């Protein structure tokens, strides 16, 4: 715990007094770090019941208490009536103290975003719906996005022509999406670049290596890799870094731009944009498109193999149904494969949280499906899990944890069906 508090102190040193972003000061934001058994609440004005004073860090009080039901991943969420930065120390935590300090700053910046810019876009239900239907398996969209990513990488490395070529390619791809009646995808991309790209930019300002960003930009969208979500962390951060060069003080105009980094970059370039046909030829888009068409065939073969594993693999098949009222989701964007609207595969981790402490945590290959009747998870376990009934329904295994106020289980050979509810039926 002493090591963690040292990291928290370092995060305060790095992220104080508007150094990383005008008006952003870590010392003004409650922070909650939690493991599997305990949580530490820092600088909270009204600690919830069960949290007792346990010292001080960076001049702020520290409270120690239980892991609360609403804790889900790394995010910003209300705790005791106050928006708080949540940092999960139990699910693959960073081993590098600097990386953990930057993760704290990333999640704290989410709190700052929502309080300082309440009218700017968020990852709301509409954005999540757009993500679920994003054309990540479209070879043409991926090929054009690969060009964009590479141009952003070259722009960060100092190529003076790359920013304009990036904007030209981005505008062309977005026009194509609009023609396909997918204007929601355009809005979604720009939303995620604001919501996740700017906290990633803050991490870079706090010392994260820029060459790592450049390397990641070279791999996004290849075969649909990170196409639907994770890449926008980096495309947003890259545009923010470019804005530092061409439009110092751009943060003061972000609200007028509706949070759209792309719009600010377009307005800040002084040279005419190159014709998109010139960019297409220079960047070898035709060869990229052919490669992406082949990669998509391989991606579909991988999806088919994973689905066969869920349908025909060894062990016990488990289906978990959630009511539509359960909106809180947990997922790792680095292990996500979208199959079609309303269907996606999680290859490592996913879950859900809901009212009255409802929580489902899955550390296994899982198919997630949803519609008007709610959400369903499908996975396989080596054997029948332990089931506890006694006021609540609990299922506990290494790969699956369920805690729900109400539920029902049906079993037949090789299959367990679990229906969760929020009220008695």
C-alpha cells in the first residue's frame, strides 16, 4: 500500500495546477483505487459508510474501506454523490509506477471533462449503440483508416505535409460513411476522440512515450484491429499533440468546436489540403484495400472458429440473461471482436453491473448478444460452478462471478441457463 500511495503522490506532482491541461488539477478530484478486497478513497468530501480515515497523501485525506458494487473497471463514476476517478488495481494493473500514475491522471481527466465541459459529447447510450454497429469488418473503411493512421504517425515525426493529407483522407472517408447512411459512425469517431483521446493526450503530456503512440498508430485497423474503439484513443491523442504545434492554446476553443479535435485541426492548417486522389495514389490505398479484403476473410475464419469453440468445445455451456434495465457494461477494448450489430465476442474479459449490486464478471471467451429483451452472455466453464442461494444468487468460479439480487437457474446435460432479475418474480 505504501508503494501505491507513492504513485498517487507522484500523480499529484505531475498533474497539479493546470500543467497538463488548463484548469485540470488532480488535487481537486476524488480518486478511488481498489483491488479485490479493499479500496482506498482519496480526497473525497463525504466518504461513504464503511470508509475510515487511513492517513494522508499529497496533502489529501485517505480513507480505507470495502470494494463497492458500483466499482467497474477504470472510469469516472459517482461515489457517495460525488463524481470520482476509479482505478482498478486487480485486473492487470500496470507494473510500472509511472504508467500507474498516468492511469490515475487519465481517469481523473474523465472527471474533469464531465464537470468542466458538461455540454460536450459523452459515451452515452447512442454512442455505445454506434460502437456496437461500427463497420470494423469493412475492408474499404479499414484501408482508408490505415492511411489516416500512418499519416498521423508521420505528422508526429515531423512530416510537414502529413497533417493536411490526413485531413483530406479523413474527410473523404467520412463522406463515404455518410453516403452509406452511417453518419452516426462519423459522430461516434469524433466523440471517442474527445472522450478518450484527450485523456490519452494528458498521459503523453505526463511522460508516456510518444514513440509508443507512433507504433500503435501503425497497427490499428490492420485486419480490423482495434477499429471500433481503441484506435480513437490514439488518433485523438495524436491530433491533440499536432494542435499543440499548429494552434497553441487550442484547449480554450474545444467547447466552441463541440469537442471535435478534427474540426480544430482543419481550421488550424494554413496550407490548402491536397486532393484526395493524390493522397490515395501516394499512400498505396489500392494495395491496402486488397490486403484488407484478404485480412477480413481471415478475420471471419477466426470468428467462426471461436464460435465453434463456444458451441462445441469441452466443458459446461453457460448462458446468462440480463434484463434490459441493466445498462452498465464492462469490457476490454483490446480483446473485442464485433460480429454484427448486437453480437460481439470478448476473447478475455467482459461483464455487466446494475442496480442493487448486480454484477457479472467473466474472464473467458464470451459471446455477448443484446436486443430489446436485454443482454445475453454465452461462455464455457470446465465444470459446474458453485452456486449460492440465500437472499441473493451467487455463482463463483475462477472464470465467472455472478452476484444478483434475484435469479433463476435451469440445468440440462451440458448446459446451464441463468436468468437474472432486479426484482422478485
